[in-house]
């Protein structure tokens, strides 16, 4: 929520949150994103595994999507 608030203050309007790595993968399958911010430590799938999953997709929606790990 803190990151979402900061992004909102910077002018970002379309911010999607996921509670854990598994929910993030589901959301990434639903639509494309321009940027992904993730925590290193997440439940059910940590940040490293999430990045590996995103980068390992056979047909990624956005193969050049920047990923920032917090």
C-alpha cells in the first residue's frame, strides 16, 4: 500500500496490486503491464521465482517489461 500511495503521488493512475507471487502470475496472464515492482520476499512464490516465471514464459505478453525488485 505504501508503494501504491507513492506511485499515486507521482501521478501513476493504473496500479494493480497482488498479495503474493501466485496472484501476480495470475494478473500477468490477464493483461499486459509496462512495469512490474515486486518484493524480494513474497508468500507462495518469492520475488526471484516470480521474475524467473515472467522471464521464462514461452510467449511473454511484454518481453521487455522492466522489473524492479524491492
